[in-house]
């Protein structure tokens, strides 16, 4: 589930555009709806700064440690962790990136806080994941195209008989956001 809004909690003030912040109850609802992978690398990940990001990470760790939260990290170790799940005997890795954080710099002491989209990161991470004898790799990216449109792109790379088909899907196109 792509969770666009950071869940920094009511203590930081609930807010909408342009600087989003959601209540922890949103996370409760996602879990109750059956989602077990939450993608948080979005352009709004730092809308409430380091405190909002850490509140969100700690909410998930303390209340739902069984939920995979991807794209945001408190430590370099967490950022380096390889997330792999198995569904019906198929080993799948999921990567999650965003094009940026709306001009908000990563915290100086947390350069690993948000997974940012760039060719080097994707090439490195894809290579590291595919070495894990996976059956498929899923990338969820929020990028800006040449026409300044923000697009959420889902890429699926699968290994089938030594071939690696690549499927790219534009999930959502949002005009005028950049």
C-alpha cells in the first residue's frame, strides 16, 4: 500500500496540502484492511521534518512490528535491510523510492532517512536483491517525467527460465503537482 501521507500523529497537528500529516489511526485502518506492506517513500515523507518521520517509524515499530514499512528508515542498518516476502512459494523483493521530498533536505544525521530515486540507487539495489535468488522484484517509484508530471510507476522484474521480463505500469498520473 502506497501511504502518501506521513503518520506523524496528532501531536504534530493533522494537516493537508501542502504539508501533510496523518493520525496514527490511518495506520490502524490500513492494518485492519489487511495491508501488510506499507510504502512510505513519497515526496511527503519529510513534510513534518525529522520528528514526523521518526514518529511514523516508531508508530509502526511499536504497534505493528509485523508490518513491512519500506522507503523510510531510522538507521543505515534499516536502510540496508533487504525486504523479501514469499507468496505462494514465490520469493519477491519490494523496493520503494521517491523522486524527492519537495525541497526538504534529508536530516544531516540521517542521509538514509528516505529512499530517493536515482539510477545508481536502483541499479545497486536491484543487483543486490536479484542476487538473493528471487523469483520477482517489484519497484514502486514516484518520479517526475519530462513534462513535470508526477507519476507513480510500478515495475515488476521476474525471472522465468533465466529470462528477466520487465513490466512497467504507470499506476497514477497527477498533473500540475511540481
